[in-house]
C-alpha cells in the first residue's frame, strides 16, 4: 500500500493526543498551556498545544512516542498507547493527564526568652486563611492562590513581623502549584510590670508629716528596674522578669507599715508571669510617741509630818520630776 496515494488515505495510521488537566489544588493551567510532542515517521504535526478535545496527527506505521514539555507545579501520567508501534490503518488514542501539586507552607518559629519566659515552639499555633492549622517545622499541604497566614495570640509574648514568603505586614502570601513556602516569625517574651503605690496617713496636727517620697522602696527579683526608688502616691512602674519577687521599704521613724497588699510579694500572690501587670499598695501610718508618767503617792504616819524623803528613779528619757 502506497500511503502517499490519496486513494490509500484511509489506511494512514492516526494518533489522537488528549491533554487532560486536573486543577484540584488551586492550579489554573489550561490544556492549551502544555506543549505536546509526537515522535515517529512522517508525523503530520510533531509539536502542538494540548487540547482537552484531543488533537489527531497522522504518521507512518512503526514506532512512535508522545511526550510533553515540562510544566512546573504539575505531575504527569500517561495512558496506554502513548508509546509503542502503530500499524497501517490503525487508530490510537493517547491521554496525558496533568494534576496540579498542592503547595505547602512551613512555619519557622524563633522564640526569645530573655524576661523569664519558658514557652517553646510547639506552644504557638497558626492558621491558614483562619481555618487550616499550620505547624512549626512541618510542611502542611494547602491550595494555590492568594491566602493569609496568621498566628494565634499567645499571652506575654510580642510577635515580630512575618518574613520569608509571607508579607511582613499582614502575612499574606501567593502560592503557586508545587511551591514549598516558608514563613518566619519571632516571639519575644514581655517583661512583667509591678506598680508600687505608697500611701502615707499622718495624724492631723501631729508632729510627723512625712510624704511618700520620704520612703525608699526596694523591689527584689530578676532584672528589676528601677530599684530602689522614692515612694509615690501616683505609683511607680517597675519592670522585672517573670518569677518570684518581694517589696520592702525604709523610711522615717514614727511610722508603721500598716499593711501591704498581697501583690507586694510572690509569697502571697504567686510568681509573676511574663507580660503580667500587678499593683502593690504599701500603707504607712504615723504614731506620736507619748511619755509615760509615774506618780508616787507618799503616805506618812503621822500624817502631815514635816519630813523630807528622797526617791531614786532609774531608766531612760525622764524629762522632769514633779515633787
């Protein structure tokens, strides 16, 4: 049979190439974006754009094969009849299917614990579009396209801006099929704060009239600042690391520490946590020192006898003896 003879055209082998694209992971590629290649003898069209409807080529009997140019983000699979041998008058169909590859997102978490914090990477949680949970150091399959990565708030820690593949300001990200994206974020533990209020109660008209600034307050703990400091009725904000602490004071004589609120000591209130704020109140009340009196009533017999008697008093602070 002379295949070049028009009367023998019906005996010319035909190969139909179908390009099928699956976009179930956010991909948007169309069949026409793939380039198909057919090798063989006297192939009518050796290279052409893919088509879901199929493209038919003619070729001489013998060996042939079908391939395609590489297309990023898609995996390819071939049906039967995409390679082999074709005979006179034979018709075959080859289908090459391309499926979009789900992109992945990995969170890279860095934690700075320089204020007494103890959190670790796995304590933090993250969301993809507010729904899908992401994880530290684990690649999570998602879908291609425009999305947003966020971190759930974690008390006592300040997050940095995003870096890596996520937008620094809002965590937005555009993913392509097959992309392996990484988003980085750092969280720094916050110093705790203790506000110390000094309240002084003076007796009206009394000789003692101290003010809060006459007292010196000391806060013990880790990385305390400031300490010591003068008392203030308006309160003094003290920064310190998480953990145990205590508050003490020194001041003028004649004042007693009437009371301290529980927050003035971790013994009463428990250790302070990162980012926690507490208020400590110290109350001082003046007390006037009043001299004691000793009255000696001397009785003589007979009464009213004109005699002199002497008395000896021992002790400190005698101002005057009346006789």
